[in-house]
C-alpha cells in the first residue's frame, strides 16, 4: 500500500491550514458564499439538503486498518456515527458541521488521507478493480499505475479547472470489474503481439444525463507513454470541451461532436509534441511497485472449508456468493456486504468500521478495499479462517450473502440527502429489497445488478444496471423510469427504457413483475442479462404495463 513521502504529507498539511483560514474568513463574513464555494469544493465539501456533505478520497479504494479506525472516529465525533461508501470507492459523511471540517481534514491528514479533488471540475479519484493484485485472471496489477496517475493528476496546474469533472478507471484483469467503459478515460491492461504489457485506451464513456459507452482510441499504449498520452487527451479536452453548457461539457459530448477519427487525430498530434518530455521510465514504475508487494502468505489446511460448508448451509451460501477465487492456493477474497435489509446501501456505522479494522488486522494483513458497487473487500483471507471470519462478520451484520445478487443494489443518497435529487432512492431500494429477498432465495436469480439514482446525474450508474431505476419529478410527485439490459462489465451496454415512468408506490411491484417474467422465460442457467438480450424488452414490457 502506498505510503506518503515528505512531499505528500507537506502538501496535505498545508492544504488543511489553508482551508482552515478560508473557513474562518467565511464564518466571519469576510468571504461571500460565491467566493467560498470554489474553495470548499476544492476540499470535497458540498452543501446538501440538510447539512454539509464531506467526500473523502480513498485512492483506488485502498484503506489501511488505521485509516478505517480514523474514519470510524470521525463518524462518531463529527457526524451521526455513519459513513456512506460511494460508487467512486470514496466515503461520504452527510452531517458534519461546517466549522468542524478543518478539524476533520487535519485528522485525515494524520493518517495520510484527504478530500482534495473529490469534487469540482478536475480529475477525480482514480478507481480500480477491487480484486487488483490477487485475482487469477489478472494480466498485471494495475494499482501501481493508479498511484502513478494519482500523483500526476493531484493539483496538476493545467487541469484544475477543466470544463467538467473527469474520471479515470484502470483494470488489469480479463474481466472488467472497474467499469472502464463508462469513464471519461478507461485503461484496460493488455498484451501486444510481442507479449509486452501496456494499455488499451478508451475515451468518452460516462453516465448521467447523456450516458455513453467509451470508444477505443488506442488499442495499445506502452507503459512509458502512459502519462504523456493522458496529458494529450486532457489537453484536447481542456481546449475544446464545452464551457458554455454544463450539460454538454463532458468529454463524451466533445468526442461525439468531433467524431472519433478527428478526436483521435487531435490527441495524436498533441501527443507528438509532448511525448518525449513526459516519459514514465522503468525505474519510476519499479519504485512505485515496491509499495504493492505481496503479504506473507501462509499455507492452508486441506479440505476444512468444504467440510464446514457441508455442515452449515448458511456458511455455504456466504462462501458461494461473498468470496472470490485468489491467485494464491489456499486463499480467497472476501466481500463484506453493506447491503443488509433495512439499511441504506453503502452505509456503515462507526462500530462496524472499528470492528472491520480489527478483523482486517486479524484476517487480511490490515488492509480493506472499497468497491464501486458500495461494498468492502478483504483481499487476502486464508481459507482456514473463513468460517471464523464469517461468524464474526455475521455478528456485526456484514455477512448478508448477496454479493452480485438482486438485493446487492447500487443506490445514491437521493432525496433523503442530496440537494440535486428529484426523487427518493433509499426508501425505494428498501421496498424492492422486501419484495425480492424471498424471491431470490426461492428461485436463485443469479448475477443481477439493480441500480437506483434519484436524478439525471446518475451517481448510482442506473444506465448500466441490468435493471436501472431513475427518479424523476412530475409536478412535485416522484416517478421512476425503468431500463433493462444495461451492463458495465466487458460486454458494456446502456439499458433500454421499458416504457412510461411508474409512480413511487408501484416501482417495487414493477421490479417484482420483471423478475417473475425472467423466472418464467429464462432457459436453463441463463442469466437475467442474457435473457433480456435474447428476448428484448417486449415480454417484460407487456407484463409490467398490464399490471400498472
């Protein structure tokens, strides 16, 4: 895990002192709201519906147990004892007092954390495969490159005021678990004909008001050219991206209006000018790689976990749904579900954070990862410890066996917190959960992604949900548009709208009807997404609008 050096720590400490003075001046009336707004956004502070919201960066989702204990302490002391994990692998606190935020940032700085570039028109937190470094299908560990990009992009003077926010995701595995195709830039590690490892570069993906799938502008980019090529893309965007209309300001709109061929030509021309000035040399890559060395793996016993699973069906279900294969024999990666019934998706209490930090120290080398699906991961668990870990997670409410299942919903804070939202998300998610929990248990709905956003910004990625739900306002009432057939994995696609919006009281019933139709129409072990792609949306449409 990357550790700050003297320069990192100085930069973060100086930013805390700077913002403390800016906040003091604002509270004394020396700065207007308009003057203070860009300053607070540069430090991850939003003014939401009820209180300020502070978004804290978790670079590529990686946390130490010490950092998680600090987040638990912040939740307890400065918030309402809850943190909310987001689809950018970050954490948000929804109830801090404005005058306390400088103190919170100082506490974060003491454990090498900050809130810089978690908002504003800049390069946001770089995201990554939550199983990076441990998954068997990996070409190469992408985390060192995420860290290199983080260092290059943090406070980059040329890209502090882009036309709009800018998001980068990196995947190093055959299966895309980082949603690279729905980012402004997606980097997929690949091998060329000479077995050299580099990057396929995708540009122009994004969700929100105008969802689009990214397009490949360079099938293979050598590692040495990574930063210069990113810089070339950002320069073209910074120069030509729309600044007159925030709804048309993302790079996906520029790419669409320019055309992929002309856009690529502009990037390549810019790159030719700067390629030799910004070379990522092997020594620098190796220096950063040394921060991501493998832990001290221990051999596991034979057959114990299979015996335990055979004796306990609850453990067997958790083992099947919430653990993933590992490149080291005798180890598994363990997902901690932040989606139990009756809890807003992605929420975790201070007590749970403290407990998870203790469990990470005991079972996973003191490291925790946040996923873009709003769950947590212990990447390195010896299979001999799985049963004991499951019991301990079960005791703190983090062992719901639903990872990748129907009730593992991605959900934004919606109208309950967000000042941008048109409609509720959390209460709709709870209503759906109560309807489909038993249905999933009875029929094993398999891999199923339901994403719910309370507004067009699409923070919960509803456009790429297998079932997407988007809240809209109709004359002061909450209505919901449904889409089917989206995906953010290798086979990325945007969902197709099912039909007219459904009122709030009938959303959960509509989802239940869709899933009942799937149970009737699926062939053998066919997934929900494959069934929708085979049949189209008509059979689902007919059933939903016959009932509603």
